[in-house]
């Protein structure tokens, strides 16, 4: 063994030093990887002490999931789909089962829990045709379950239809589409920025919501100072967002009022 060491001493030392350098360079990835493997009891305890209030639970699309994380997050996101014929909202990312996943069940649970958390409503099918009926139904539910409208962010890609909600006192947010920026020309990117600026300046919305990967794109637009920013980071839990170097800017930007983070738990759908 000693002969082997003496023969390859330089290579072994070089390999060891390289390992240390790589570990230091990627310390955030290593720490985040370790964090993901922590037991939930430890995770929850750390969250209570160190998780920023603007980290909200992404895709809370079952009553069971809302109950599971009732004490962990200061806000939750519901995906919603409006059915005009039934005059009801489904709590789903895609249509599944209105009776089983009715938004009213979520609101009843929210009231029973009694935490006054923030609510992000991702309105999947808002249109010019359903906007008034949807607004009236949502108002009815908020009143019925005594939910403060000021706790709600209402998001849609249909920024024009959001006007009726904005005028009725809702905090509204324009859903930025998933642009393929790497395939777009300089001119097309400039047009997308101008469109985003015009929407933010329209008076119909209070915020722009976007996937975290578009932070540089959003940051390059001179949005009106009053414009809030909402974001989500698909696939990342709160600890990863706290530990990873690549999230420093988005995490520390005071304009960003909410960052949705992943926490599947036992009842994710």
C-alpha cells in the first residue's frame, strides 16, 4: 500500500485537492441535496425558524394537502377552473372531478383551520364570457367562508378579463406565459418585454407572476414601481431555494411578494 501511495502520491493529492475545490464550489448543491433528505419533523422545525413568510405552498389541490401543511406555510396556492353551467369552481390544475375537488370544500377547510393564510388563485379558464359569473361566484364564496379579499391574489393570463376583478377590489396578477426565449429573435424578445410592460401599466393588474427561470427577463423590464412580482420555482422545496446560490437574487428581491415552493407531502395531486 505504501509503495502504491508513493508511486501515485502526486495524483492522489491532486485528486484530493480537486475534490475539496469541487465540494466548496458546489457546496450549495450538496447542502440542498442533504436538506431534501431530512425527516419532515426536522424540516418543519427548520421552516418555523427560518423560512421566509413569502414562501407559499405550490399546488394545494386537495383538502388533505391543505390540512397536512396547515401549520407550515403562510400562504397556499389553489388552481381553479370555473364551470359556468354548474356555477362552481373546481380546485384542479386540469379538469378532473368537480364534485370531488370543489373549491368550496377547500374554502370550508380554510375557514375551519382558521389561520388567515394568503391565498393565490391560479384561474385556468378565465374568459370574457365567464368573467362576471365567475366574479360573482367567487365573491359569494369569500363572503360565505369569511375570507378577507385582501388575502387573495387572483392570477390569469387573460389580463383584460382581470379588470372586472381588479375593479371589484381583488389583487390581480398577469400570468406570464412560458416563452421559449432561447428560440426567440432579439426583436421578438423586445416585443414580449413591451407587451409585459403595457399589461403591467394597463391598470388591470397589480402584479406580474412568472416562472422563476424568467427572473432575468422580468428584471430587465422597467415595470411601474407599484407592480408586485409573484413567482414559482417548480420542483424546488423551500430549503433548496434558501441554500442554492442561483436563487439569491430572486429570493432577496423585495418586489417579489410570493415564491411558490414544492412540498408534495402525502396528498399531492
